[in-house]
């Protein structure tokens, strides 16, 4: 299963909602979700409570949309609540951050290729072009109980730390999982990069 974490307040860009910024004529969130859905895996998106424009941005897409009170504390709350509510038959959870505009289905496929190649790991995490941790990250169900203890806005860092000896890291085939949008400058940089790629 894939989780798209899109419940954050976008406080660094307030009053602009970064997930509603237009890319290719669509809100960033919708564009990302459509790309992820091409991986053809069950997908859930965690959003802020209704009413919120992010709900409309995902209208008509074949995915599950939900909201958790835990998200108010930050990213960790969103992931913790999602894991607590996963169906019992889910063996792997792929976590995708919604502010990564370059993420595509191939990024999902790449990480699951590593899951198949290295089945003894419990976490599979790509590494970006400069050696930094990238996204998306996949977690085996044997890690799920550890999510009950995470809190704040650190995401799954404590879980990754706990299972670091069972984490398989691999060089990402793209740099999509390394470029997020936190500030207006990041958005403008991504647009310029996209224009440059289209001209090639």
C-alpha cells in the first residue's frame, strides 16, 4: 500500500498552500497523486480535516482519502495513525511525501524492485545523488508496531533509526525523491528544471 502524506499545514509558505501550487496546469497534490496511481497499487492520502481545498484537488481519483486528528501534531502523527488503521493483510507500506513534485510511478517501481531483490530487509530507502536520504521509503509490517511510539514532526526517523541494521539503502535511479518544496524559491527552481527538461 502507498501512503501519500498531505495533511501538513504548509506553514513555511503560509498563506500559500504549497500542495495547491500549479504544475502542468494541475495542483501539485493532484499531479503527484496521478503519478503515484500509475504504479497501480492501493493508495491512501492523508489530508487535513474538511473543508479543505485539497479534498477537491483529488476529486475523481481512484484512491482512498482520509483525515486523522493525530495529523495536528505533525508528520509523525499522520504516519502513526495510518499504520494503526492499516488492514491486517498489508505487508508493506510505501510512504510518499506530498511536497515532492517530481515523484513518478517509476520511483515507486524502483523501490519495490529492491524489496523483491532484498527480501530480508525491513526498510528500503533510496539515496539521492549527493548521498542524502531520499524518498519514497518502504516499511515491512514487522516495523509497524514501532510506529505507535513516534510523535511530533520527525516522520518515521525514529523507526528508521531503530531498524537501521535492517535497512537496505540503494542509489536512486532518479533525483525525484530528493527535491521537495518548502519555500517559494524551491517551487520556482522546480519549474525552471521542468522547463529545461522539456526543451531537451
